[in-house]
């Protein structure tokens, strides 16, 4: 909301992997997953930011993109 803000955003990615051996074939099976965690360091109501026009549209687009997940 201001130029002197000390807030920051963080993104963490956690990779999880497990390996087992198939008892019948003797082959190794690997299962893997990934979890993305995002800390937005607080949020403001758009009415408090006094954003209008293009800035308001950018804020709306950012908020929409934060709720989208990819597979």
C-alpha cells in the first residue's frame, strides 16, 4: 500500500518421492509429488489501496491467478 512497506512474498516447493520394489517383477516403482506453498505476506482490500483503472485491473488479475492451480 506504500513505497516503504517491508512486506515480502515467499514461495516454497516441496518435492516428495518414495521408492518401493515390486515383489513379483522385482522392479523399482517410484511415486513422486510436488506441493507448492505461497505466502502472500498479507493482503489488502482493493478499496483500501485506492487503486483505479489499470492498477485495479492488474490487482484483479493477480488475485484470480493466485487461485489457479496447474497439474
